[in-house]
């Protein structure tokens, strides 16, 4: 039987994960539209009947429990949203901060309001959005000094070149900069701007001045910019990285510190001759995201990857290989690990003897037969019992039918501890796509996860791994 606390937590998680709005869930549970108005409040005290209706409405749903033991639980974040294209990422950031139990209050600059509406920030943060320095209502409800000091941390995301310059100079000409000047709380910035603006000596000296005064910084990251053909350092850090920086700031980072992790990612390519090869459509997005997530939790992480377009994840040692045999050799050369995650799409067969020279059309008969031999199974090899076996070995199962049954069978056949099973049948868009719908299969249970961005799958998996290793020597 679920306890009242459990049910309330599950309902909050369901709404926070965006499966339904509060009113939508209330109506589908057969309640009045505003029955969940007080959901976030500690005083919310629903009747047993309301709870059982809500339990019925969300049962069978694929809600994954959101982690409650993060350092963000109970923290109050004042989020200053300045005017940059990355402002849209704030909505995702706020949702994920709230999932972790943080309260978020937003200040939106005039330029920021050109990129994101106060209405969407208010809806996602569940709080009023503050915009105007001289608004009498704001001043009567909460003065800007209190606004600035009532938070545990002030986060500026996106932090444009302009707001960084005003912060560095101590200018207070709007609510955001006034709050920043008035606060006695820690400040973190997530810069986001065009790479030339980031590199400019003025911006660099502003950042150095701010860091010298104790402001912490996350990003910017390298990558493609919103402007066509612009590439460089200037993208705002991803919400997951900002979250990790905040967790590290508040002291929850490092749950995997002292652990060694090995991740395989991407396709392998198996030569037919010097120019042709057998490969597959794996993008490496999921495997790279897992390596990044494990590293963010403090694991000493090695990523062995086939050819992909993915940038090397920060803080991860990357070994680039091509064939399955090279991948196995690189994994073995990486030394003993506590955690192994095999996310690579290893090509099962290789050509028995790759031709040393390009096969010519004239060499070929009407039809050409390639003799294939089986590649080593890296996951099965690393799962083998023995003194050096990793504490936890996780494999992937990309299936197009009977996804869970096949995954359960695969777990046993490979000898690994967990299988992350995903449906890659045509139309799911998993291969190369940005999201993934997975089931986590362990010896004890099958956990169904909702469709999540690959980064979120990675993060949840890393947290599950941290939970499983908690207390282990
Ligand atoms: O047997 P199948 O290819 O479906 O198994 C998938 C899982 O096994 C993935 O975790 C993949 O990384 C791993 N694998 C491997 N070496 C192989 C084949 C698969 O590590 N040769």
C-alpha cells in the first residue's frame, strides 16, 4: 500500500515531469479543475478519496521517482533570465530544479522578455515573475532587497555580455542588476553569447573581475551557435550541466567520486577494404551523454568510442577506435573499472579477411560474397565473473519487437547486471534522435521510464548507478 506521503510525492513528480498540468490531472482523476491548487504546499492535505482517485489516474503511468536526496532539495534559487536566445532553455532548467525539490523565483529582464514570456516562466516556476524595478505592487509584496536576499543562490542564465558588463561595473539600472548588487548570497552565471563577444577582451576582463569577486561560472560550451555557420565557444551550458554545477555547489556532487567508469559508445566500423566498411546508424548520443553524466557525478570516466559526430564530453578521457576488436582492446587497456556501461552499437560481424587494396569492379563476379566472422562480444567479455569483474555492468538492448522479453533474455545471456532496453523499430526515431524510451531491466525488476531526452536518460541512469553503489566498498 502506498503511503499518503508516497502518493503526494508521485503526484508532484508526475506534474513536475510534465505528464499533465495540475488542472489536467485533476480533471482526469474526476476532481474539480482546481483540486490540486495547493499541490506544492507543505500544508496540502487531500482527503483519502482524492488521493485514491489521483493514484488511479497516474497508476500504470511511467513516472520515474525523481531523486529526493539531492543537495538542491529545499534550496531557493533566484533565476535572472537575461536576453539571449538560450533563454528558452530556462524552462527546462526550472522544471528540473523543481523536480529536485528546489524553489525557483524568476527575474526577467526587458531583453529577456523578448525571448521568453513571463507567463511561461510563471507557469513552470509556480511563482510570480518579477520584471519591474519600479512596480509598486512588487515593492509592496517584496522589495528588491528582500528578493535578492531571500534566495540561497542567484543564478544568471543566460548571462549575456551586457549583463556581465553591468555586473562587473556595479551598474544597477534595472531590477536584475539592482538585485545582483543588493544580494549578499552567492552568485553563479551561465554565460551565453556569440563566440566573438565571448572572446572579446572586454568580456574576458569582466568575467575575470566577477570571478575574482567570488562569482562562480558554468560554461559557456563549444558548439554551433544560433546564427548560421557560427561555431565556437559561447553556447550556454546545457540545463544538466547547470544542474550539476549547482549540485556540486550545494555539496551533492561527487556521489561517484573515487569510482572508475568505462563507457562504450557509437558504432564500430568493420573494413571490407581500405575504403569500404560495414557500420550502423548509431549516433553515439546516448553513450556520450552517459559518460558525461557519470563524470558529472565525479566518476573517473573513460569513453571508448567508434566514429561519431559527438564532441568529447567534458572531464572524460576519450579513446577513439574503429573496429569491435579495437574497442575490446581499448576497454581492456583501460584497466579495472567499478562501472561499465556498454552503449556502443557494436557490429556483430566483420569481414573474415579485409582486402588490403580497394576491390575493383573488374575483380568482381556478377555477385560478390563477403565471408563474415563473428566479432568479440565486449559486454559479455567484461561481464565475465572473476576477481577483476566490475561491480556493475550495464548493457543496452536495441530491440524492434518483444522488447522486454528479449532484454530479460539478453541480461542472462550476456551475464551483465542491468540491461537498458529500448525500442528502435522504425518510426521511434531512437537511432540518431534526441529522445529515448527505455526500460531498466535488473535481476529484480523491470522499470519503465517515460520518454526522455537522451541526456535525461543518462542522468537518471547515472543516479541509479550511484544508488546501487552507495555503501559498496
Ligand atoms: O547482442 P546485442 O548486440 O543485441 O547486445 C547489445 C549489447 O551488447 C549492447 O550493450 C552492446 O554495447 C553490447 N555488445 C558488445 N559487443 C558486441 C555486441 C554487443 O559489447 N559484439
